[in-house]
C-alpha cells in the first residue's frame, strides 16, 4: 500500500514531532564577559571638530576623522583617530599646530597625542616624537620619549621634553644636537 520511502518519511515526521514536544528547558545565559560596557563607546562621530574655549575665547580646535566617547566612572574621555590636528591659540596670539595619528581628550581638557606626532610653531620650529601630553592647567607640552626639534638654525635631539604651548621656552632632557655657526 505505501512504499517503503513513504513510510520512512512519515516516521521521520512523527519522530521530529515527538522530540520537539518535550518540556521547556529554562536555560539561563549570562552576558558575554569578553566585552564590558566600559569598553563600548557611549557615542561615536566621524569627521569631527571639537572646540575648547575659556571664557568664550576659543583656545583649542581639534579635528579628527573619528571620535568615540568613553565614560569611566565619573570621568569622560574622547578618543580621536583617523589623523588628528590640534591647533592651540597661545596668550600672545601665536598658534601651535599638533598633528598625530590618534589622541585622547580628557574631561579636564588635557590632551594626549600618539603615533607620528609633529608640533609646528609660528616661528618655524618643528618637533617630532611618538607621544606627547598637553596639560590644560599649566599649558605645557611634555613627553618622556625621543624627540627631534628642528628650527631654521639648529637641530636638537634627545629623550624627554617640556615646553610652553608656543614652543618659545623648552627643555630637552638627555640632549644632543647640531647648530649652524656664523
């Protein structure tokens, strides 16, 4: 009456129906511990401009290809990458431009810059290093990494650096260099 193939088909359907009708298993799953909420950005933006001002006067302009805001307790950090440009206006009206691969803007307006950091002042002085910090409280730029400072008349190299925003007064720790004599 029924072929063997049809009988097997009906048995397969009966078997799958019976096995699918069991009691519901209450399976509790926990969150994936590999990724925490602190590792996820609160918000992200692309092609951004951040303006930091003091008493209504623009002091710092930050441009980046990408920004991600992170909250760590009561602190907030903005991680910028995709090539960044930081332009500071100094009290005397001169400007300093910092370019780097990526950086962090802290909620107290301190800035860190990483990866191929280049600082250019209005007078033609150029600093190259891999990492700097810029303190908002005392307007100083610092690093403990290797630096090369080039100006029209000299080149100075060393480990460790500290300068005002305008790069007019700076110190290099463990320095060596070259100068043109006249």
